[in-house]
C-alpha cells in the first residue's frame, strides 16, 4: 500500500464512526445526539404537550418493571450478564436511542435503573432518575428512528430528516412525508407484541393485538391517532389509561335497578341490578 | 378494573350486592401467573372486549323491614397497582311498597 493509500485508510477509520451510526459513551452525548431541544423553538405547543406525556418519561415511569427485568430476569431467572443486547429488549421501545450507545454506556444505564429503584440513598436515587430522564421517546424517535416500518425493503430513516404524516416543508430541517405515521401499525411497533433487535418476541404490551382482533375485526375503523391525538385536540399528550377523562370516554355505563319482593308470604325486599359496561375504545379494557 | 354494587338501606345497613373484576391475566410458558411484562407469554383475557357491551346482573336480598335503599354502582380503574381512578359512580334510590 502506498503512503497515500495508508493515509486515506487511516483517515477513513477516524471518519467512519462519525458518519455511520456513531456510538456514544455518555448519557449526555447520546441525549444531545437525539435532542428535542431545538424542536420547541418552532413547535412550542407540540413540545409542551409531549413534555407532559408519558412518552417523555418512558424510562422513569417504568423503572420498576425494567429494574425487575435486569435484577430478577437477567440476574436470577436467566442467569445472564447485563449487556446492551439484553437491555435493548426493553430499550428498543423505552429509549430506542440506546442502540447508538457503547456497550459500557448501556451497562451504565442498567446500573442507573437499578440505583434509581434500589439504592438506600435518596440523593443517589434522585440523581439516577435525573440522568435517566434524559433518555425517552421524543421527537427524533417517532419522527425518524421508528418511522420506517419496512426498513429491510425500503431502507432505514435518513439521518437528519424529520418525517411527518403531511411532510410539510420546513426551512429548519429536511422533511419527508410518511404515511406510515398515521397508521395504528406505527404505534403497534411498541404498543403490541414487540420484536426487539435480538429477535425474541415479547408480550410486554398487547394493545395492538386487541385493536386488530377485537376492534377492527368487529367493524371499528378509527386509529390510535384518531382517539389519542386528534379527538379533543389531545395532540402530543397521548393521554391513556392514567387520565380519568380518557378512561371515562372509553367506558360507558348503563345502570338499571328494580325493587321487588321475593318469597310469597315473607316478601323479602330484594334488588335486581342490571349493569352494562360499554367498551367504546379501540382495544380491550383494561389493556397494556 | 372493578365493578362494585352496594345497597345502603334506610336503616343504615350497607349490603354488598355484587362485584366483578376485569383484567388481563399474564401467564408464563409453564402456566404460572406472572407480573413482569418480560415473563408473560400468554394472556387469559378477562377484560371488556372492544365494541361490545358486557352485561352483569345481580340479585340480592336486603334485611327484612327495609323500606328503601340507595343502590350505588362504582367503576374503578387501576392503571397501576397503587393508582386508582374512579371512572363512574351512580346511585339510584329504590322504594319497597
């Protein structure tokens, strides 16, 4: 190899990590690479809505379950070491950006999750939660990372491009139209039986299954986005099972009661109560 | 989710009329009920199916001498173990002639 060839090869090795799926070694670097901070200057209301949603707390709201997966599942039941590949079973939905973390950072995040739940020191717990809160399902995750439903056929999302249902051009960033984002299937990537990168199916969430097999199969035609975003101008708050008004919208009550007297001669006062619980949602209730 | 029906008689006695629970029962591959989402492989569906009305009927005798009762229906939703949302509460007054 000539010295020019050697120099080119050496430069290539330096450039490749930056250009082809960089790996990040700290939570801050990873969070910065996926930062939603610049989105709010133009999309303030959407950003505020998202900030109040559970998508913005997708790790810290689910700490107990993820901690149990690490400590009980990996540690006790499967007797497996904590690794990025194993952690991605949870994180490919709870913080998909972790795919771009180094192995060491993934292990560090697993440690933070355990600390946030188990540590006796409240200060350490709070510090761990603060760090973990930087990783979530944010603008970049939905409008880029998760947008390609057929990436093996049509390719992965393009770096730096924001995909949306309308694909309206913006001077701030490249935009492309994504019809997939209006489908229930888009949400079903995580809100249904999920296949993480290791290929094992997880029954962590079953909503999309009951949507298809219960709701659509019985004539329902609305999508997740119709009820959880468009109706009532709910937008990017994505309200669900934790919002009483949302649950009330989904369950109707028909209450009938009659007073009768039973047992001729004794005439015992008796109540006959008929209840109808009307599931108006697009999935079974309760569901997860 | 829990449906509870109670009656409070004119004498102040509270009589449980009926209770039903609706939930997804997660099972592992050996048929054990498991809580961790990562452990569950099958779901026994004890929920309210979409686009359907689930009907319940309760018949209960009240103490002799009751002349009226307030029948109360309460529907409570539990999105998490320690989180409780009262979705519906309704009362009907019944009189025994």
